[in-house]
C-alpha cells in the first residue's frame, strides 16, 4: 500500500477552501460589517471541518465541488462561534488564531453582528450554491446543521460550560460539554458530506460513530496540548494550578489515562471505516492527525 501524504492533502484542501471562502464572501456594503466577517473568516485556522466534509463526500462517491458550499458554511458557523466565544461576556479573549480578536478590532457591537451575519449566511450559502444534490439531501443537511448549532448542539454545550465554571464537574458533564460544544459540528461536518453524496442510512450511521470518536479525541488532544502550552509558559507547578481550576480529561483521567483514551477513540474511529477500503485512507489519516496534532 503506497504512503498517503496527509500534509500534501491538507494543503490542497485548505487552499481550495480558502479560495472558496474568499469568493463566497466578497467585501461589500456595509463595509465595516463585511470587513469584520472577512477578518475572522480568512484568518487561517486548520479548516478541519470543511476538510472533513469534502473528504467524506469524496469517500462516498461525490465530488469536492458538490460539498464545497456546505464545507464553507461549516467554517462560517465555526468562525461565528469563535467570535462570540471570545467576547467579554464569554471567554473574554484578546487573541485568536494569532491575531487580535474580532471585538478588539471592530468593537463588541460589530463582532456580535459579524457573528450573526456569518451564521445566517451559512444557511443561505448551502441553499443557494449547492449544485448536484437532490433538494431532500440539501434540506437534510440544513436541518442537521441547524441542530448542531442550536441548544441541542454548540449553544447547549456552551451554556453548560459557562454554568460549570469554577465548579467540580463529573466526567459525564465534561463529556456533555465537549460532545455539544465541539463534537456536534465535527459530526455534521463528516455526515453532511456523505449525505450530499447520497450515502445510505448504514453509511451515515457508521460515519456518525466515526465522528463521535474523533470529536472526543479532538477535545482530549486539546486538553493535553493546553497542559504542554501552560507548562512551557509557566513551569510545571503553575501548570498544575491551572489544571486544577478547570475539569479536563487529564485532570479526571490523569495524563497517561487521557492519552490512552484518545488512542482508543482513534482505533474505534478507524474501525468504523473498515468497509470502505482504500477510499477511507484520508479519513483514517485525519483521525490520526486529530489525535497527534501539535496545535
Ligand atoms: C453556534 C449559534 C451559535 C452560537 C455560538 C459561543 C458559542 C455559541 C459556542 C462556543 C463554541 C466553541 C468556542 C467551541 C470550541 C470549539 C473549538 C474546539 C475550537 C477550536 O477549534 P480548532 O482547533 O480551531 O479547529 P481552528 O482555529 O484551527 O479553526
């Protein structure tokens, strides 16, 4: 079996996504609003959600072009959630993706509105620009994306996260937060690509299980990366203090336990792809990337 070049694959997908985002969201009137939307949308990032969507669409026999509007819409919802998450009323962050946060540059009012406009436009984009899928499939994708963004998804996860601040929480609550805040959008990213390509119910179920595993693994990796970053910055002792303040997988399972859990989840995710043979190599490699990534 020849080696799959994940770096080259990620580069190629990213440049396709970046070009499409720029094209789908041109600068226009009102100037400040669109500048604020484009500032965060075109600020880089791994583009993991659109890449998962394009990849599962291809694996299920569709073209990347078929999934491109949905892939970009997913990145718009993700970006809006980051803009709102960074606001003073939420995480109150000054930097994101190596740049000043949206509200630091454009003000809180414009950051809220830029997020709102990105969220609404994401749905418009899927409805207007998807070519080659039946209306039923497009409606299904719209419904699933709506659910992933709603109180049953990102917003619900964020609320429980806010309510848990400063409290001791059980592993169950931590899993609720992450499956909703992070997992829901990753899941619809994988599944929507498959739906657009016409995948049957069995395939959608297997990909749902795959994405639940990578969603949790993604979060565990995030927690582990946080520890490394904190230790590098503040030294071991200060890192421990910070860990103790907020429940994370390593604080609940121990560092090695969390590593082991991420590895088990990767194996489970890959096992769900067994029937797809060679065509599953990109999704297999993406599961590995999620568990081993350095940022
Ligand atoms: C969706 C309507 C709606 C509202 C948003 C603020 C909020 C409600 C939710 C917060 C969601 C949030 C910030 C989740 C964290 C997601 C996460 C893991 C972000 C980091 O993702 P990466 O590593 O980031 O993929 P890059 O920058 O690479 O894209």
